[in-house]
C-alpha cells in the first residue's frame, strides 16, 4: 500500500476513534473513553511517522478533507469533555457547600506569583 493510501486509512481510523469517543462521552463510559484515548495516542504516532515519510509530497484533497474532519471532531470532543468536567466540578462544589480551594481566585494572589519572588 502506498504511503498516501496508508495515511488516508489511518485518518479514517482516527475519525472512527473520535466518533467512538463522542459516543463514550455521551454515555459517560469511562472504560471506553480511556480506550479511545489510547487509540488516539497510538494513531497520532502512526500518523506522525507517515507524515515524515511523505514530507516532500503534497497531500491530496481526500487527505485534507479527512484531516479537517478529524480536527473538527476532536474539537467538539474537547468541548464536550470540558463541559462534563465543569458539570462534575459544579456538582462537587454543591455537595461540599464550597468551591474548590485550588481555584485561581481563591487566594488574594495566585500561587504561582509566590514562586517568582526573591528573598
């Protein structure tokens, strides 16, 4: 199989993994979410190797379309993960009756400001 064809197949696999991740996020299936994360890391490594092998060649329209679709799906999944995390944080705050102590606005000065001071 030629390198561009291999890249197309890997991009199709990435899109399938991103779609599975979206379903796992919707169902709050932690095992499936973690499996998808591992698959994404593996595919990113494979795609990175493919990109180095065909560095001098131009990417065809089909690969560009697949790349764009993967970027969009990944961005949507990132936003969903952030919404879920915010929802969990809000629920934990409601259960404990107070916001988390580690938040940036909790202290009068951010914690990282102390690291930069010299005696």
